[in-house]
């Protein structure tokens, strides 16, 4: 599933498609139905922020079937089986890709992972509408991703505050100093530095190292993407990161649990 970037960058194409999908879903499932589901059916949220600041090495293990840059990552993709394996291996939390068209994910994947585990679940998606935040909580997620690059400051702040009203803290993702300053200005408590440029999809671990000093001490700092070894984890921990999101490295391994245990074996 390689995506051409000739006419538009990958992020723009994903968001455009996501807006079309969400517009349709909002017509089928109105706000009132989602709010009722949250009130009547959603399980109590698990504490995502606390999971990221435990003693030791805190890894958010990501469940992802495919990616725009690498195509299919895992043919035998079964969140209900893989999620408990990663929990048993020591994951602090799980991240589940729910975007359908470019990552071949679904909310069903998230629900499976949530039912099969007790650790917090982050919904990884392209969220820009309050309806999606309600949908996230109704599906049983405990946290959600907000990508600064696709949101203006007002929307970013509003979605962050709505999440808190629903007892979810967002992971606010940045890729540059300007995006980091915007995340801080709206009061983000969990800041993720994505080492993958979502416009070109190239990866540079130095992105995290260049931004860590500007992340306030009171914020939880997460390094995302491009983490492949214990050496990477040790380098990022020494720089000051609290937690690490690892996806493709684990999803391409025959035994993701064994891969996670190896990453956690840091000094």
C-alpha cells in the first residue's frame, strides 16, 4: 500500500479521506447516540498518564496492521491475541490504529484489545472533530491522539478539554519547535514527539533529541516512531523521555512479545 506523495503530502491525503469518512459516520450515528453509549455502556477509563510515569521503562506498544510507507506489516493481525501478549511482556499501555483506509485499522480492533487487556488503550487516529472524541470514549478507549499539524489552536484546545471532561487525557503529537510551542500554549500534559515526518514519512530519531529540552518538566514526554533497539531506548531515556511508543518494530516480528521484552531489558 505505497502512497505517492507527488501531488499532495501523505498527511493531507489521509486527513481529506478521514473527513469524508467521518461526515458519513456522523449522519449514520448522531451525537446523541454516542453520548448515550458513553453514559450507559462505556467501561470506566483506565489511567493512561499514570501508566507512562511508572518506575522503570514505559513502552506504549502499538497494534498496527499496515502503514502508508511500508504497506502490510502483519498478515496475521489479531489484536485480541497480540494485545494480551504485549501486556504480559510488560507494555505500560497499548496504542491501536483505527484508521481504515491507509492503516487498515478499525474501532473493532481497539475494542478487541481493550476487552483482552487491563492496561490503558490509546486510540491512534486522525482526530479533528468532537464527535470523534465521543466515539473514542464510547469504544472503550482511555486516551486518544491529537496531531498538532492538522489542528488549529482553538480546535486543539477544545478537543483536549473535551477529552478531560470524559476522563481521557490526549497524547498531543508534535514534530517541530513551532508545534511544540502550540501544544504547550493550549495546556497539553502529555507531549509526544513523532520522529516520523507525517508529510514525507521519513524517520529521524534526532527529532526527539532536538526537542526534549523545550518540553516542560511537568509534562509527560513521549518519543514516538523509529525506535528499534535497546540502544535507542537508553539514548532517549538519558535525554529525559518518560515513555516510548513502538509500533512497526514489534508488528513486523514473529513474536512481538519477545521483541518487547528485549526492548525493556534496558540498564
